[in-house]
C-alpha cells in the first residue's frame, strides 16, 4: 500500500494548503484530498506539479506502508 507524504512535507516547509494550490497550479480541493484522503489516487501530472512546488522529487512524496 502507498501513502502520500504531501501534508508532512508541506508542513515542514511552512507551506499551507492554499499556497501549495497556487504554487502547483492545482485546485484547492485536490490539495485537500492529497492531505486527507488515503484512498485518493492523483494523476502523475498532479504529483509532478506538487513535487515541483515543494522542491522535492515525486519519489519523496510516496511512502510504501504495510496493509
């Protein structure tokens, strides 16, 4: 199973949901899903935009966890 670490990384960098939405040029509701919905499966384009906005790689956003 895969867990997204968007919220943790954004908080460490002091980036709010609204700011991440603007920096990544994605809808705020999408950011909210990335933060809170463990079953949300974003597109690779969305992950690239978020990674670029946070200054990390797409791989940094993903963590493999046990079921």
